[in-house]
């Protein structure tokens, strides 16, 4: 069944008259329209577990079940009057390119450089003038509800207590005004390139398994492709339109584009050199060879010619260019051969283009390749598909002289622009826009470095580009295809295999088949940490059991990215076909997954699922699942709140967190939020959730301000954050204010970071670390000292304009003390000097710290977490 068109639900109905913090020219929040706290928020004035004393409590049992009289007809959702009271009154490889709005751009000019390098001495608590290192050795006690027990502490004898902080009367008295630091924001595009350079540094690490290094090269290329398709395309479009205001970094679009071009070319040249000089020869040493045609034996060349005639030639379509054949359309990211021909009869030269078919594998297995006589290890001999095609051009142009041929590749603007307010049907509008995306403007041209100047100039003119838009690289182009090489079955050249285990909070209820998720949730909340905790025996099993359980009446779920063959989608279909009320909030605007999402959304609709396509003006990015179950003592609602997508495949490669709970406050919060997403629910107060675009930014800044006040009063104060990206100027300025007040701030960020760390007078007390590894760090954690009673949230929101202003996001407050301790340890330990990571230096550069002063490899936190997960299995054995 299809729900009414979302264009009928105005954005104002969700915002509910709220006014978000505005950002002025200096990036600081504007004054609120009215004084006083917002009652809808979970704020400092709303303590954990607080209740409205004027409302009766007779419908709630201690176990959180909502009860109805046995003879009363009831509906699936049980309303709570507290939610309808009037009030007085925002992460990916991988999601960094979902919007190219310039509002996301902030940034910075460098301070005088600080010496950096791998051997740089980490800042320590004893270093004069530097902030103390977080007490990462403080670790939590184990709990059945937490994923695992943290390692026991081993503090140094002379290390001060973690909470020991001297009273400070006014640490900001002698500091210049915050606004005087005009270079306090770094440019979004340039700091994203910093992130991709860290990916490249992973590929450069000689101690990583060789096929994993090749995999990081593929990720680097894929990341850069998407960056050009969205972010650089947006810069070019604004320049063309004459919209080039100075950004928060002090740079305009022209300057940013010039800097991006220079940096991107340097990085791709470095990537190409790494592949040619280390990865390719290293693979050959391990019997995995990527060959040229000249390296083939005669019999191998003959067999490949037969393969060409039967498997490749029928798929090819040569396209000539002449007065009757205009320059052909070149699809984005496709590989193409530019061929220069001469007619021997007339002597005229002609240009033709051949698309390398993406329906065939990029690397062709060379038949008859014998194993090295001295090395019988399994391997492979591969040859690029374009090399085979180029060798047989005479089959495609019989009677013509082949003068030259060169590989090239184009990148197009693939940003979608849908006027949702004017669209009568968002689904139809998206389908039309997807058709138009194929023909976006070309923003980059990659060519082989052997290309002739004539053919290069011809392509530049034909595609409407500038010379600056051309990347000249050694063959092979498009190293994303190294994923095919990584898929080879050579375990010795890959990370050791890791099998996720059942979460600690579910293991006690695990039978020979699967854990009873409902029984576990009735006993206690369950913290999930993927991929260490299995997604299939937790979230996936939760949905599957709900679909099959005759006591389940309703399932509501948000879906941002998943797959059409996903067991999650299959379970929702099974539930709908069984007569359950099933609602799926599907975000069909999830970048580069739009077509897939439309396809499986229609599949859900055909099965009877109520599919809602998000809200006008907002992307639904929160990760929520609500199950309503009829039990002997009444209706009970079971919930999952997560940081990652409901995608079983990416759950094996993304680090994410989740909470399974049947807590009544969370359940009522989620019921209200789902009703707001699918209908016209009244404004309501959330108890354990912060929800963007209404309360996330303000809620986090209020907590930052609370830490500032505590520090000024001489009480313990600290802030610990783990996110994918941080670029929101208002939040960054709040963190600067905290640092200037003496609050210790630790930030672990995977990708974009618009904040500057360790700058004297600005961010002396802020430390920023970045961790990249086997798994993509994707979870978001926000922790605050709160006068020693740690307040901690997890959820879907990064600290970006798009997450805080243009998306529906949800953070949930964690209340179980063991879980809070576990998550606090996770962020604190990740930021500690004992863990391998990149450090953001005061001059804006990133330094990789992978060895200690004695040259020993530092701890890899992902390896530690895998070992802890394995130990839980052994402990149960």
C-alpha cells in the first residue's frame, strides 16, 4: 500500500515552529528568539529518567510494559499524553558526499609550522604547556549488557587521578577574543583531501598485507571519484554561475578549486607511483602478475585472440567522429579508447572512440599461465581488458591504418537537484532526475601519460574542459578495479579472517540456532558493537524474529541504504504478507543508492508494506527500528537505535554501534518520531533522544556550555567525541570556548575536520585523532563529564550542517553504567598515545603515529577489539 505523497507534509510540521541556532559571519550562533530552555529537548534541565510529576503513572509497570484493560479494544500504538503537551516554542567506504551545499564549507589558514613526523614525541601529561593526555587506562567493569569487558587498568604510579583538575578562576582572562582567530576553520574540501591522503598512507604501509594495500588504493580512487562527482562539480557549477563568496576558511570557490586541483593531482601521481613501483612488483613476487601483451607467450596470445573474437568483439561498438557522426556521449567513469585512424586511400585522418565494456571483468585471466617452477603457491596472471581490445583494433576498423590509441576516462557532475516542493510525486521526480544525471557536465578527464598532445587537445575541446581539468597518469587508469585483484583467494596476502561473535548481552539467550532477542531485551538493554558483534545474530535476527512472531503486531523501520536481496527487506515483506502493520521510511535520496532504493521500495510496496519516502526538504538518515508486540501483560515496544545502516553486507566492514532496548522512554520517543515522519503527529518532548533538525545542535552545545561552567567553577570537566566528520562552525566555536575555559576535549574523527587542534590561545586543550584501518570507523559517540556522572549519546548524526539542519537524525542517551563506561573507554583509548592513529597538528597537518619511541608498533585498536570479541567466545566455551 502506498502512503499519501510526502509533498503534502510541509517541513514546518516537523520543525514545529522551532528556530535552529543561526550562524553569523563569524560562525557563532545567533541569539535565540526567546529566552529559556526548550522543554522538548533532553537537556541539562531534564535529568536522566525524569518524569512529569503532574501526569499519572498507573499505566506503567517497572518493566516498561504499557497495559490496557483486558476488555478494551486497542490500537497498535499506545499514546502517552506527555507527548502531546504544548511547548514554548539542529556517517560512510563508504557517505561523505550526500550534499554539496556551500553551507557545509568552513576552514582555515595555517599557523607557523610545527615539526612533524612519525617519530614525533606524543604530548604527555607531564609536557609543559601541553594539555594532559586522557586517562585512557581507566576502563569499565564487564557487564552482560555490554559487548565485552574492557582490559584492566594499569596506571602509572606517578600518573595523577583522571578527574584531578585544579580550580581555575578565569582561564580566559588574558586570551584574545575568539573572533580574532579568523583562520580557525579549515576548508572542507582541503581537509577531505587530508582524509584521502590518510587512506593512501595505509596503502603505503609496507607492514600491511599486500592485497590489503591494493584494496586501499582502490578505496582511494573510489573516494576521489565521488569527491569530483559531487564536491568539485559543485565548485565548478558555482564558479560558472558567478556565486563565489568567501568561505569560512577565507578562500573563495576559485581559490579552493585551484588548491584542490593541485593537491588531487599530486596525490594521484603518488598513488600511481606506489602501484607501479611497489604494489605491482610485489604482487608479481607472490605469483600475481598484471601483464602487458608483449609479456605473453605466443600460445597465450593466440588463446586470448580467440577469447576476444568470441567474448569481447560482439560487445564492442566503435563510434566514428565526422560531420555525420558528432562526438559521442561519454558516460561517467567509463573507460574508453581514443583511436586515431587514417584512410589509406584518401590519406585523411579520423577519430574514433571505443567504450571498454563495464559488463566484462576489468582484468582477463591469462590462459595457460604456468606456475613459477620454484614457487608453487597459488596465484594468477591477469591482463587489462583494454589491452586485449587495443591489440585487436584491426578487427574493429578493417582496412584502416591504426595511427595511435590511448585510454581515457571522464568524470561527470552526478549531483541530483530535485525541487521537492514542486514535485507532485517525489518518486517520479527522482526517477526523472536520475535519467538527467547521466548527462551531467564533465568535471575531470583522466588520460594515459603516453597520449599525444594532438589527441589530448582534441579531447579537452570536445569535452568542454580546461587543461587544468586533465589528470595525466601512467596506465592502467581507474585503480578502483584493484578490488577484483583483492578478491583473489590468497589468504596469506590478506588480513587474518575474523568471524563476528554474538553480542555479550545476547549470548546468554543463544540456543543452537539463534539468540532469543526479545527475551534478552526484556532482561536488559543490549549494546552492540559491529563488526565485532555479529549483525546477523543481533539486528538481523531481531527483524527476522519479529516478522515470524505471531505476537508481533507492527514493525516500523527507517531504511537509508540496504540491498534488494537483503534479509532485512525480505523480513519486512514476510511480516506484511503475514498481516502485520509494516511501515518503512525509505530515503530515496541517499546518494548513489537512489536507483537501488527506488527498486526495492517498489518491491516493499507490492508486498503491502506502507512505504513513506521521507519528508520534503529533509533526508531521513536516522537508524531506527520499532517492533510492537502483544504480550500477556500488555503491549510492549522493542527498539533498536543505531549509528549504521541496516545493510548486512556493509555491517561486516563498517564499525558501528547500536542499542537494543524496550525502555519505555525510548519506545515512546521512537513512536512519536515515526508518527512525525509518516503523518502529522503533534509536537512532543523527547526523553532519551536528541532529534535533528530540532535539538541535536542545541542539545550538544548546551552540554558543552555545561562543561565550561563546571570548569570555571573548579569542578572536573571533559568532552569526548567520536564522529565521521566535524565541520559545523557553531559547534566548533563551542568546543573552542570549552578549550579556552580549560575543558579537556578529545575528538576522534575519521574524515573531514574543520577544527584546528592545539593552537595556542584557541584550542590548547583540544586533541584530535583519526583512525583508519581494516574496518571503516563509522560510529558516533558524544560523551560529557557531567560533574562525574557521565552523560553519553550514540546515534546517526555527524557534526555537519547537513546532519544538523537538513536531515532527520537521532541520538540516544545511554543510561546503563557499564555501557557508558565501555563507550567512554572506547573513545578515550582511541585518542590515547598508545594507539596507532593520525594526530592533527597545530599547523593543520596530520602526522601518523604508528611506532613508540623505541620503534615498537603501536596498538591497533581494531585488532584489540577483535581479540576481545574472540576471548568472549573462548570464555563461554
